[in-house]
């Protein structure tokens, strides 16, 4: 995942649990919205 790696590189040394959780939530929300849009396009 080069895109996520590029985002994480500048804060690699200061990455903590909160940063990881917020990143996972952002990615999960993005995927959820993407799937919802794809389902709406099909129907």
C-alpha cells in the first residue's frame, strides 16, 4: 500500500496507538462510502 506508506512516513517516529486507530477509522470510512456509492450505482 504505497499511498498509506507515504502518509505514514513523515510521522513514523511519533506513530502511536491513537494515530493508528484514527488512520484505520479513516480508511474504513472511506471504504464504506466507496462500497455504498458502488451499490447505489448498481441499483
